C-alpha cells in the first residue's frame, strides 16, 4: 500500500461514508493545503463528546498540515436546522446565540490546534447578514423544490400534512453557501447532516468551484445506550464537566457502548480495543475504568484522571460515601421518587427527574430504581444517589 493510500485509510477510519473517495485522493495528491470545513450552530452553551467525534478527525487533517475552517453558525441558528426533526425547531434569540457562541472556540481548541496556520474561525452572519434580497433570490434559484422534498423528514411531514416553514428550506442552502464562501475542499458532518453537506456539492460548481468532498461521521450514542448524545435529552458528557462527573458518567454507560466509545473518542489501536471489550480477556469494569481515564485525561490531564478513578473506586466500588455527605430534610414519607429528587435539588423538574430514573441513574438505599412512580420511605435516614456524584442522606422533618 502506498503512503498516500495509507494516509487515506487513516483519515477514513471510523468514517460512516465519504463522497467521494477518488476526489479526496485527487485533492490530497495536489500537495496544497486543503480547507476542511466544520460548522456548529451555537444552540447550546457547551460542547459534548458527540461533537468531538468529527473534531478528532479534523485534528488528523491539521496534523497533516491542512487548514480547518470552523464555522460558528450564529446566523443559521436563527432558523434552526431541520435535520432529524419532525417538527419546526424553535428559533433562538440573538442574546442566546451570542452567549452560547462565546464558549465554543475555547472548548473546540481543547481538541483542535489553535495555530492560525491551521485554524480559521468564522461567524456566518458576516456574509449572510450582508446579502440583499436579490442575492437571496439568486441563491434560491440554484435549487428546486423537488430537491428539497427529497429530504426524508420533509417527505414525512408532507405525507402527514404537517407544516414545513419556507425558512426551513433555506437552512441547507445557507449551509451550502457557507462552503461557497470559504471555498471548502472537504466538509465534515454527522449522519443527520448528509443532506445539507451534499447540497453544497450541487451548489459549488454553479459558483465556479470544485465540489467539496463530504465526510459523514457516525452519531455518538448517549449514556442511555439508545438515543444520540444530546443535552436536551440529558444523556451527554460535556467536555467541560468536572473530572469526577465525567469519569462517573463514562462508568455508567452500558457495556455494549464501550467499543464505540473507544473507537470514536480515544486513540487506542483497534487490536487493543478488541482486547478491552472482550469479556474473556478483560473485566468490563476494568475496561470501562481505562476508557473513563483516557477520556478524562484528554480534557483535564493525567493527574485529574488518576484522582477521578481512585475516587470513583473509593465511593462506589468500595461502597464508601463522601465524608461530608449532606443531609436533606423532606416533609412527607413515603414520598414519590420524582418529587424527592427535585426537592433535594438533584433535578430542576419532574421531567428531568423522570429521565434520570429511566436512565438507571437513581439509587435509593442501595437499590436502583427504574419506576418513575415509585414511592420511597424516608421515615429514617436513607441514602439517595443520582448519577455518580450527587449523593445525600434523606430524612423526614
């Protein structure tokens, strides 16, 4: 295998699909610095591990000398990406968008090389805000309604006679136009972004540009083992989570997710991953500890990872409680578990508490509770644990 073929294999490892490999090979063979685009709408204040999956691949391009072009979608966030949605997304106000965008650069550069020779950061409001109505019409004239209706969630909503806002048709066009403006050679997106990224391949030749190559990355499954990682669902690990919280969350994932987390979130070679996730060669608890340590080390350093691992083992494997455990007092017993979780401050609402119970994150008196309707007795002091770090003694007033 030639050196160039080896490079392509490394870049494609863990990628769900690429459009088109031969075009990628041609671009890499040109010897010029390629422009690798990745867009993020600041719809939340923090980046979670799901966002880091494409970023880790972007870093590999940087290490090969290429330029990552990070697009902060402060303008497109005003519409809301319809990807993976069966209903229109709520529109964020400008204040929310600005507040969320503030943290993105610092968090992204925990993974990306911040050297100006390898990283550009742009806000797409800089060009989208400047377009007049004639230019917008010119952009819409480059694509047909039939093309838009090929989008699966639009098709579904049409069939069910549910509304599609015209503004939602604009989102993939705006994302595609971002690629035109920054002259992208490659764009990265999750599997829910396939339609948007391929739209740019159609649009770019109409502006005299070579088609971008599209890398589609798998969506990281969240802590619940079912849905993609999402802050709105609550099944996420934030890159700014405290080391102990981050480690504890990783220890809570189903064993079935370990191989995927190792493959998408660490640099472990595949043969080592195979050993770690093979229960005949490695105990699942030890494999998960190694995974948690590797992820915490990436964002907080080796010392923090060592401490988090030891603290988890002390508190949970050895069944020891923090010495300064807080006592919470409630007025009634028995009490519904959802009410108890919210009253002690471990959830902001009953709906959040319900998600925690359904995710298996709630332990009362050493018993995991999975029934949101459960009633518990606090007539004598009992221990409530929610997640890996929130723990208190509960007693009746």
